[in-house]
């Protein structure tokens, strides 16, 4: 999984924390299933972020991860 890079340091911290918590939540899954879940989560965040570029990255991060 390619880690997303945000310009805003706080948005990056929100994203990193979310991915870290997601990894803890799926630790019981097989390696393949973990990777699939993380790719899906990352893809969803990236798509939301792409659709809302130019707006507040922190707000986008929180809103995208809330969905």
C-alpha cells in the first residue's frame, strides 16, 4: 500500500493515526485480507481527497475517514 502524503502536517498526522488504528483493528485477518482492507481504505480516502482538492486538507481528511 502506498502511503498518502498530505501537504498539511496535521492532516498527515490524522491520516497516519487512522491507518495505524485500522491496522490494529484488522490484525486478526490473514495477511492477504489485511492488505486488501488497507488498500480499500486508502483508495477511498484518496478518491475523496482527489474530489476535494484545494479545500482544507484537515477537514477533508476527517470527513473522508468518517465516511
